[in-house]
C-alpha cells in the first residue's frame, strides 16, 4: 500500500507538469517564429530603404528622389506642394460635373509619380475619374501643366 500511495503522490504533480510544459512549448515556438518574421520584415525594409530613395523610404518606386527634392527646392514636402498647385487648377480637369456638382481634385488619392508626372483623381460627388498630367517647375512658384491622358471611373 505504501508504494501505491507514493506513486499517486508523484503522479498528479508529474501529470500537471507535463501539461504545463506542453502548453508552453507551442507558444515559445510561435513567439520565436514571430520574432524571426519581424526580423525578416525589418531587414527587407532596410534593404528597400538603402536601394532607392523614392517615396521617402517607404519601399515605393514612385515619388521624388532626393536629388529631385534638392533641385526643386520646394520646402520640406515638395510632393504635397506639387499636388496643392495642381489642386488650384480645376480648369485642367477634363470632365464636367454632373447634377450640379463641381469637379475638384482628390489630393489625398493623387500621387506624384516622378519629377515629370502626376496621377490625379478628381470627382464632383457623383462621378470620378483619373488623369495623368505632365508638369514643369519654371521657377519657385511657376508650374506649367499638360494633360496627357484621362479616364472616367
């Protein structure tokens, strides 16, 4: 009898210890996998940042290069400035508003592609479209625009 009670006394803690270990192991493996994935993502971001200077280091392959930013001398955010200048030129929108709407550029959805082109979104609340514009900066405040292509949505 004595031998049986010693076995039972150790059996329950051993079973509980085994259950605790089995619960912890998969979690540790998952944590290690997550840390490894984060390290890979960080390395990819760093490589993309070092490979190109387009799009302020976000990995995008559009936007202004650092050289363009220096050449244009338009302040801290030249892409925003270029889009703001386009936003003032609603006469360049190739589509007319409908149902009393007035066409305007949606600057939050428009993109400076490079030192020559802007892809702009426009709408009047009823209809939308996109247009590709060529731009030139003739001076600090002188922009010239040319519509290259457009497509209603």
